[in-house]
C-alpha cells in the first residue's frame, strides 16, 4: 500500500512514495551522445525574455561561440553546441506548442568539435557581481527542469542575507538519474561550483541534500570533500516531492517558507547540483553551456542510459539513436510527475530537459474513466504545501479562477502532481491547476496593461 506520510523528523509534511523506477539507469555512467546533423535552438528556452540572436544566416560558427546574447536582466546568452553553419533563422516548434524564433545550425561533419576558450573567472579574486555576470554570460539556467536564469536566483535582495547555500541533489522524480550520475562522476566540478556560489551569495556554509536511495553519491562526495570549504552532506529520507525548494528547506533547515515568499526568507538559496557542476565546469574557462546530461529511459527505450547531449539536438534524432519500441504511446520530457507529454517529435532538447521517457501502449492505460470527486481527502493528505486540491478542482470545474487564487492559494501550487497521483477518481487535478494559473496570470497581465494604458 502506498504511504502518504513520513514521520521522519528530517522531512516535510505529507508527500507520496511513487515507484522510483531508477534501477535501469542509476548504474550506467554518463556517455557522450553523437552530434546531430542539424541542431535546432529555440531562443525561448528559459524563464524570462528570449535571447537576442547576434549571428546571421550563412555564418560559420565554432563550438562555444556566442549565438545570442541576453536580452535584458531576466535572460541569458546562448552558445553554439556544435561547430557548423547557421543555415536558417526562423520560427521553431517548442514543447509548449508555441513557435519560437530560433537557429538551425548545420554541424560540420568532420569537425573536432573543440570548444572555444573564453575569459576565465577566478573565484578567489572575482567579485560577487563578476561571478553573477559570468553565470549569465555562460547561459546557465536551472538544470533541474525549471530553467530559471541562475544569476537572477543568486542575486540577494537588498536587506536580506543568505546564510546557507543548499545544493539540491535529491532528484526525487521517478526514472531520472542524471543528478545521481553527476554526483558520482563530476565531484570536482560540483565543489568548484560551490566555491563560486558561496562567493556570489555570501553564504557561510553549503549543505548538499541527497535522498537515501543515493547513498553511494553521498558517500562519494563526503570522501572527496575538499579541505577548507564549509560543506556538509545531509542524507534525507526518500519521499516525493522532496526536491522542491520549499520542501528541501524544511527537510534540511526545519524552516517553513511563508505563502508567496522565496527561500531567502529562510536565509537560504537552493541550487540544483547539475547546475552547480556546470558553473564549476564552465566559469574557470569562460565558456558557455553547450550540452547537458539527460536520462533516456522508460519501457519503450532500447539503449537506456545517461547521456551528455548537445542542447538543440532534435528529439526525433535522439529516439532514432537510442532505439524505441514500435508501439510507442507517450513520450515525456522530464519526469513522469512534473514533466510534459510531447505532442511533436520535431522539438529539440533544451537546457531544462532533464529526462526523456518513452512508454509503450501496454504501459499506458488510456481507458481510465474520470469519476466525480468522492471527498475522500487523499489529495489533501498528499499535498506537500497543505492546499485543498479537492476544493480547487471543484472550483476549476466551475471556472471560478479568481476565487481559486484569492481564497485557496492556487498560485502556491508548484504542480508536483501528488494530488493527481493519489486521486481514486482519476481526476487530472494538476492539469486543471496549470490551466487555471495561466488564466489568472493572463487576467493580471491584462489588468496591468489597462492601468498603464
């Protein structure tokens, strides 16, 4: 029987325990993925303003060369994942279903694919502002899936203090093992990244949070811990969604983040462990991000594994290389809980892609009937931020979106999917909430436009 509660003191309230499904890839080392003949790079692949293209059609570029610069503060740069020629600048498809301006980059088939060196940043002599600028210039965003520009997250607001830097190595999503492998194979990059992050935030210490199902990673990092850095490793009980920022802060620091507030209210900044490794890998060379580690798995995948894949690699090419079952039913980008189902195989890998999951027809039950809510309270017991998903679901059905936001804290929902997972009536609650939040945001934006008109 599925357990909804975990009374371990180092944990948050509620949560669930879905099957982990990590055994197929957790022991497989990171391997370099082949370079696709054509790389497709949407400029809108992070939260904020899309990058501004600085190259032209027909231009030859080297791997690591700047292709697009940050277009404002909440924006980051984009770099060439391969050496090749810009064959087209046009709209490209994205997982959201919207088209985004992007670059079609034709790879040189016989290139060595060496990466350009940039201006290195020394963590010992660089100022916090120089480190933040270097992170933005490197195009680094949250690699855990959110793709929020990292330099913005690290900027400490006026009057606030960051006491603890939390490195998120929890990886609680079923199937995904990228962070696990990064911790086992890229420990030097992680520790170097932490050095930059401590300087940038002014934090006095760093704590790496890791769930107990990755004890080997916790042991490995503890064994290789460099002297002189104030770092600790904390092993946490396995529970979903422990990797969410607010849940992780509660589990590690025992502090609750108030509704609508950020982690800095608890004196903390949370950074994904793969993001940290990229900072440690790129900034010493002044390079931009060109690739990332992605778990490719699921019952429909033949060559499961953890692969280092160039950003912009078309999804169709990825599936051709790993081999998939002929009876594919669903493909997800990200994990099964918070990832998104793919409706178009012509989209490409982006910086926030942490996993690709492939399920066959026999793995997916499409005959499931949605029944009325029976008021059982399972969703209320599961919700980690103590919302009332049942009530929110009923309000969504009646399109009472403003009431959902004002009276029932809809915008606090981070769409973990716990409520949907436990619902015996198979109500797709998280889908309702995503739609409702989009409508609420649109209404708020429209109100602001009227005020400024």
